C-alpha cells in the first residue's frame, strides 16, 4: 500500500503549513497511540475564505468544501506532530457548522471532511462522526473540524 504522503501526491494535495493557534492551546496532542487535533478552521494562507452562517451567508456546497479544508488543516497538524505516514486509522471526526436556525444539512456539510479522509486513507479512513450545528464559531468561520487518529 502507498504511503499517505504518496496518496496525497496522487490526489494533487499538499499539506499546508500548520495554522497557528489563536488562543491558549496547541494544534494537536498525542496520548498513547492516539492524536487529537484542536478544532481546525478552513483557513487558507492565513485567511478564511468565507464567514457567516451556512444556509444564510454561506452556501452549503461551499461549506462542504470548507469542511474538506478543515480536515486538510488537521492533517497538517498531525503531520507536524507525528508525521502523516504514521497514521494507521482515522478514529473520529467531529464537525461543527455555524448555521442559520432553519438549516438542517449539517451531515452533508461535514461529508466534505469525511469523504476527503476516505480518499486519502481508504478503508483506514472510515470513522465515527458527529456533525453539530452551532450558533457561531471562532472568527465567524462557517465550519470547524477536529480529528482523532490512531498512529503507529
């Protein structure tokens, strides 16, 4: 089986620089054989591509893409801590969607992260998941994703 690094290259994906924390936390922490990431926003080159509520200011299809970016940022945090090729299993994805009160498509938005992880890790990317609607997220981001992965 190809390494995760090789698979990312096949997909034409480069891991970005780790997004620096905006408060008193670290991007990822390891305990035993698990790595937990902090919630990752869809920052690209240090900026959010959109702000606001999904279903109001942000289109759900765009938000799905932002969830993918959040997952990519989480992989960058994991890579910086333990090396991405040491990931053996994606255990859990937790996704938060800042949404208009009438919006109920949170699972579809967080599929952006889940589907990306399946593309990257194959069967090892199958995971448990929560997709939660919230009133607001840091910096008015539309989406936030955190990961728990198992490592060698």
